[in-house]
C-alpha cells in the first residue's frame, strides 16, 4: 500500500501508537530495544504529572531544547511551546484520562521550538495503564522514511488499516464487549460480567457488527486477533 497524503500518514502513525502499546505491555525489553531506532520519536509519561519515564534518544537530534526538556522536565515545555496548542494538548490529555479508554488514540497538533525554530507536529497519545501513557510524534517531513518503518512494525495493507479505523469508531463499552464476544462469551454472560441488561448487550452487539461491517462471530475473532485484542 502506497501512502501519499499527510492524513493517511497521520492515521498510520496513530495505528503505530496502538501497536506500540501492546508491545510495551507484553514485551518491555523489545519495546526498549526498538524505541530508540524509530525515526518517529516516542515517549512515555505519567498520566497526571506528565513527567517522562521513556524519552527516545532521537529527540536529542531535534535541538538543545529537547535536551533541556529531558533535563529540566515537563515544566520547561510551556516556555518553548505555542501557548494555544499547549493548552489544547493538556486538555486533550485530561479528556483521555477521564474516559480511561485504553484502546483510544488521542491525536492533536503541537508547535515547539527546536533549534530556535518553531516546528509543528502531531502527537498521538494512548493510555498504557492506570499511571502511564505512550506518545508517538509525527513530523510531516518524515513521510518517506516513516513508511518503511511502519511496514516492518505493523501489519501492512488496506484491510489491516481499515479494520483498525473501524475499531476506533467503537465506544469504550463496545470495545469491552467485542473482546468478550471474541472470547466466546454469550449475551447472558456479558450481561453478568458488565452488570448491564441483556437487552443492552444485544443493542451494543448490533452496533458493533454494523460499525465493523461483519455478520459472524468468526469475523469478530479474526479482527480481534489482528488487532491483538485477545
């Protein structure tokens, strides 16, 4: 699949954040080994304080400001950021934390001084656990090199990307239910696990099938396996 538009690269970048979340949760050693070799800078920070736990080495190639950001900490970020976009980023993080949806990717624009020049880029944030979030950054000028890396890290192709985009249209409750459906749980069992009515489960199930454009449980299982939900 050849990607040409900025928006398509942004979607792939969001998909990368989703995949890296699974890698961080299931194989931390592999995550640590790969993060410094990605051309797309990645960092992990505290959901509340925003302080950094992982800060990819590639950030340091973007200028002294990034070195100071790592040394001083998050309190240095407002002094090198566009005020409006910085405020928007903080609000986006708060909303994501409030939703507490571990499968949602929040996408927002940032503008930060790098080597004395204001540089605009996109950040994709996804929750890792109750205390940490993972962030990938996408600089539009990285498009050519990013495609090669994405091909190696995530399942490539139009079908894979379409499945992930459809999955992202599900609500938090629907994402919970699709995982239970894929595990073979009946409507009654799902009702008891989530403490909701059987009628509500039936309604959610219909919406899931419609949004994912599937008609069989086997198709739900295939999508769940492809997205590493099981």
